[in-house]
């Protein structure tokens, strides 16, 4: 009979290069964080509402969600569960559907009187294999999107660029891992600088790729073409040439100078800018056609002069069309009210808007990318 050597065990575990102290510290920290959540009675309700909302928004169609609103509670839960399971099954590959069906049948047969429980055990293994394969796909896609997000963030301008005579705050928040909104800032010659906000139709990866192309196009041409209508016309031709036929982009492009109070801008299908003078607020001129709708388009230049303290605000529909749990929109009126009653720097005003938005939406998942630019004359 042989005896085991304790040193052999130490050597075995040392091959895994595990930092046991660090692992213990991580586990203790995770456990403390987990147990603290039980002290908040609203935490689990909030989490469950959010997860349920995300499942409903992803798996159910608009028509199905409308049907649920008219159903009684038990009937609605039954239909929602059935629709979600059906949608989940349809998203599996054919091979995984077969594994899923076999697993379910084995579990059901294992629960039948007089049959072996081993059937249920093997059925569970089949379902675990399907879950593992789906999780693997999700993690691979998540890693790739995370890498794309980091690259996209590296291309974004700093949040508060420094320019004489102006204060700026630029902010964007993605509904998914990558963003289909574009905010940009670029210094040109002779104290000139540009700000731009664009919103590509749709969201997710395809919108993010088109956004990156649009940003590169704007930056390549901004310093070469002095006429704004000509510049936006050229950008439109490139977008129309290089984008799928069903994809278009809105763009509000503005040029300013450290030596002037005037903002020159072209609006290609974007929301009008909000011009705030004290408690008075007006909208800029309506925009021309969005980018990519036709190869040749005519665009018009507009201008506005700001005095000290006046603000020029751009926003995307992810802000005003954000919904709460009741399906109500945040709305332009609520945004205007905040912008006219909140004082401070552009950063402070923007932070106040975001706080109100987060309170309004609560646990609702964002339905679209959100962007804000606040430009203030100093």
C-alpha cells in the first residue's frame, strides 16, 4: 500500500498557478455584495421588472406586446410565456432544436411513473449542452462587440473640449454594446471648430459601422471644403454611394469660431437645434433631407448668433423618445423645461437632464442610442 506525499499535492495544485489569497478575497467581496442586495427590499423587484422588460422587448413583436395590454393578468402571463418559448426555440439552429426536443422528451419520460429517472438525468444533460452552446455564442459575440466598443470610444472626441469663448459638453450613450449615434468635435485652422451630431437609422452593429464611416468622411472633408452646403452635399453623395439602400442618416453639422458669436450650420434631416436665451427657447430652422436618400441633394446654410450665456443644444431621438414602464415618452416638452430652468455649465445642465431621464425611465431598457451636445457662449 502506498501513501500519498503532501508535497505531491502541493506540486499538483501549484501547476494551476492559482493565487489563493486573491481568490479568497474576490469570493468574500462577491459574497458581501450579494448579501447586501437582500437589505434592499426593492432590489429584486427592480431587477425582475428590468429582466422581464428586456425579455419582452427582445422576443415579442410589437403586435404581440399590444395584444398583452388587453389581456387579464393570468391569461397575459400564459400567452407571454408561450410566445417567448416559441421565439427562443425558433432562434436555435436546427441541430440545437433537435437536442432541445430530445432533452425535453427524456425529462418528460423520466417523470412518468414506472420509468427510470436516468432518462430525466440525460434529458437535463441535453438541455445543459444546448445552454452551453448558446452561451458560448453569446460570449464570443460579446467579446467581439466589446472590442468594437473600445475602438469606437477611442474615436470619440473628449467630453469637454477646450475652446476660447465657448464651453462644450458632448455625451452619447449606447442602447447596446456599440452605438449608432455620432457626436464629433474637430478643430480646424484660424480658430475654427466644428461640432456634428448624426443618427444612423437603426441601432447595433450595422449602425455603428456606418457611423464610423460617416465620421471618417466628415473628418476627411471638413477642412477641405469651406462652403457648408457643398460639404454636406459631398458627404451625402458618399453616404448614398456606400450605404445599403434602406439605410439613411440624419446630420446636423455646425461650424463655429473662437473669434465670432455666430454659428453656421446645415441640418440634414436631424431634429432642429434648441437655442436657449435665458428662459426663452426657440428652435432652429427645419432641416433638409437626410443623408443617403438620393445621390444629389441641395442643402441650405443657416446661422444664429449667441450672446454670453446663450446655449445651442443638439439631441437625438434616444433622449426625447425614451419610455418609462407605462410606455410614456420623455418628450421634448420635458427636455425644454429642464434646459430653461437648470443653470450652470453645460456639463452640469447635461448631468441634470440625464438624472431626470434615468428617474423617468426607471427599469425600462433603452430603446435607442442617446446623444446630447450643449454649446454655450462665454
